[in-house]
């Protein structure tokens, strides 16, 4: 399995909707806006490899060479501990 699920996932619409909500709340959290995500939940999701941005790979993509290709670089995100705290007014 993997955690690279699109926000609109036809085989499992509930999963796609959940992923979409997590990513939307994460964007709010990173922008310092009100979010339902906590730093603890973000760390738990990152521990299991949750992808904050969906990377779409086309099925007809072929390697440019016969050499073994490295996997795509992991998205570098700021450390959850240093993100601004969420405040509720």
C-alpha cells in the first residue's frame, strides 16, 4: 500500500473525501489559520507516510534509460513542532 491517494478517488469515494479534508486542513494549519488538525495528528500522519500533496503518475510514463530509477524525492515540509500554533477566536 501507499499514502499517495488523490483527493477524488473513484474506487473509494469516502477515502478520497477524507484525504481531501486532511490536505485542506493542513494548508490552513501551515498558513496559521484555524484548522482541525493538531501537530500530534500531523506527526502521526507523516509517520505513516501520508502525502500532503498528491503526486500523479501517468501509467504510460516510461523510464528515459534502462538504469534503475530512484523514487521521487519526498516533499520537504517544515517540522510540525516549529509551525505556528493554531488559535481559536
